[in-house]
């Protein structure tokens, strides 16, 4: 029997396991990427619920929304998971907002519903601005405070980051070289 000569089918059969491995790796990488995106989306949704609760409480306390003591009572329960979702800055803000809300709920109970409507919301607004100023600087708003946590980051591709670093390095090179001779 004459020796078997290799043709394109034999080569394809030899490459088939390698192609299968590459496809399996591609599917695995895509699954990992999709899982990361799903986790980011879930984290965003949890953070947004806390943000909505804080916004509603601030609106109630500053007179933008109708005062609802039951809603203010639920506020600490709505933000109970904030410690796991946000940094120290937001958690400190929420703690101080809870103290402020409890103080005004007590005032509501003491004054009664009909007389509480006449209380000065400007005082509460000023206290809230003081808290924001102490924690985050002047001119900070609720949206500014929560914005870094409510952004779904779209990561830039590695090749783009590489080009940016190379360009930054090339731009800094003349100043680095010049500094040798200016000493």
C-alpha cells in the first residue's frame, strides 16, 4: 500500500482541537465580560434606589415635597445597605441626614400637623447646605455628591490606554530631557 499523502482535510483535522480551544476561550472571555457588566448594572440599581430615597427625604425636609412623617420614618430602613454600596463620604452624609430627619420628625410631633406646615423650611435647607459644605465643599449638591457612584463606567480598550500613555510619555520627554541641562 502506498504511503498516505497529506491533503487539506488532514491539516484541518490536525487544527480542529486548536480551533475548538480558541473558540472555548473566546466564549469564556465573553461570559466573564457579560457577568462583570451584569454586576455593574445590579450595583448601579442598588445605588440608585438609595439615591432616590435620599433625594425624596431631602425634598421632604426642604419643603419641595409634601411632608410625610411615615416616609421619613422609612428613610433609615431604605438606606440601611448604603454602608456596603458607597464610600465613607456618602455614608457620613446619610448618617447626618438621618439625624436631621429625626430631629424634624420630633418637631412635627411636638408642633402637630397643622402647625408644622408653618415652620421654616429655610432653616432645614440651611442645615442641609451646612452638612454638604462640611463634607464635600462649597456648592455641592445631592447630584454632585452621588454622581461618581452612579456612573456606569465604560472601560476604554487597552490599546487606547496604551496610546494615551505613549503620547503622554512623548509629550513629557522634552521637559525631562531639558531638566538635565537646566540644573
